[in-house]
C-alpha cells in the first residue's frame, strides 16, 4: 500500500475511534456508582481531617467524643481483638490505649457515651453477630477513661437477649434516662420474603439494677431497608447528640452509603421524624463510626489500617 494511502487510512481509523468513543477514555460516559442515590446531597463543609495513626487500630467499629478531654476520641477494634479502647485526636494521632479491666471482646461493634451513677460512662456494645448465632450479647459500662490511664476500673456489664432469636447489631446509643437503643444491621426477610426495615430494640434503664438477663424489646423500625444486592444501607453505627441550641436532640444513623438524621425524644432517645439524609464521603464504603461534635458537626471514622477521618454537617 502506498505510504500516502496508509497514512490516510490511519487518520480515518483514528477519527472513527474518536467518534465512537473508543480509544479515548475521556469520551466514555462515566459508569454510575451503584451506591449513588439520585439527588442525595453530600455532607456539607466536608473535611478530611486525617487518618488513624495507630497500626493496632485496624478495625475501628465505632467512635465517641470524650466528654472529659476536649478533642479526644475513643474507638475499639471489633471481633476477637483485645478489650482495649484507643484514643486519638481529630487528625488520627494516637493518644494512648486503655484496657477495660476484666472485660473480653467477642465482637465489640458499638460504642456510646451516656449518663451513669458516676457521671458519664462509655458503653461498649459486644453486640456484633454476623451470622445471628449468639445466644446472648453483652454491654459493658465504665466511667469515661482518660488518656493518662492504662486500665479502667472493673466495668459493670449487662447480658442481653432478643425475643425471637439473635440479631446482628452494630448501631447503639444511650438515652438520657440510660435506656439503650439498638438498630439491626443486615437484610432480614419477613414471612412473605420481603425485606424488613432496620428494627429498633430497647433495653430499659431498670435492667441495670436487676441481676437477670435483660430483654431487648422490639419498639419500632427505621425507614432504612438493608438490601441484599448492595450493602449501602447496612446499618453500622449511631450517635445521639447533646441538646442542640434549639433544645432538640438528634440521632444520627450511619450506613455504608449514607448518614440519616432523625429527631430524638430528649429524655428517652427514641427516634422520630427523619430530618436529613446525606451521602458518605465519595469513594468510602467502609464507614463504621459516627459521633456528634459539640458544634453540631459529625465525625466519621472508616474501618481499616490507616483509615480516614472526616468531619461534616448533615444537613
């Protein structure tokens, strides 16, 4: 083939490829992320504040903001790890570890701060149950630790069962009346084969004064339906706010794809109307910790070695 004809054929081939979108990635339409919800806003004022710097904190499955040391956050590793709480600042810089004396970690999937006889306590939810096989779960309660300590005092503990059998739970919050709320994580089919919304269970404050195993009573459900094809709405954490400037409290529910915010009863902590929903930071699919900050913003913590920390508002 003559050189001029070969050159002309090459030019025509390139033009054809460009017009069809082949050979030019910029011409391809971006694939839609199956996690994306049309019209769902992102967290406002979103800032990546840092990443977890403690190499031992590889499965951070919750986060709380300390009420005794401003700027300090506490997280825990989940299943099969040490009964240890890890402290860090908003940039993820390690600030120490505290062992919870006498406790064990079957699957520490939840953590919350709430009132107790000593003032404020950390409630540790040993409530994870991926296969819904545990006969009972447990919540440990201990005074909020300080970063200068190496070990807590011996915690109180509460053994808990669910009516109708085991449930997988990673989201827990403690109300001002010291009742404990749980939201189920995974898909759960009803009798007709349809998917149930995340179910809400409550353990009353009176359970702490008894010696028997406590029952978590089914109270309600959330307008969040964990699906099977995509795990974006599997419920991974929750946090009850302090009293807002308008006198309200809010409860934030975290899933792998979204943050949901609901009004909450100022005494019982029971969620009410949904007031907001926001997408988790782009590209993040392993968010397992959320906590309110005193100014109404939210801190999100991802799971994994060197996981990222984010701060933002919803709404």
